């Protein structure tokens, strides 16, 4: 099984229903400057705890800067047994351009 791709529009739609976990893998300063509402900052330091706290069938969306690095992180979670993992196409850059009023600081 491989990770899947998801668009910014699809994430926005699902965000209102609390159907997903958003894991932002950008650097700490970028995350602090702005992130998707409800996103958690996922790092090498907290990934083990993240994997213990989440269910294998949770919908997990990985977000990076441009949608490239998130693919590697999504692939890693799938390798660990997570079944419903997505990489958000366009990353936070795309989110900010499509949803500038939907940024949590």
C-alpha cells in the first residue's frame, strides 16, 4: 500500500468535519509563523510518540513547504503500518495562496 495525494480544497473540506490529522513537517520557525488550523508539528523528536498516539486507520495528511518532502514522510508512515496517509499537493505554500484567511498563528 502506498500513500495517496490530496488537494488543498479536499483538506479544507475535511478540516471542518474533524476527519483528519494534519502533521506539518516544516521547520519550527515556519510552523510558528503560520500553519493549518489544528495541525501538529511533526519532527524527528516526536514522531515515535505521534505513531503511538495515532491509530493505523486514522486519516493523516502530511504537509511540508511545497508538497515534495511530505511524500517521503507519508511513505515512511505507510511503511510503519499506517493505512490512510496523504501528502498534500502544493504544501503549505499552496494552502497559503488558496486559503490566506485559514492560517493559524
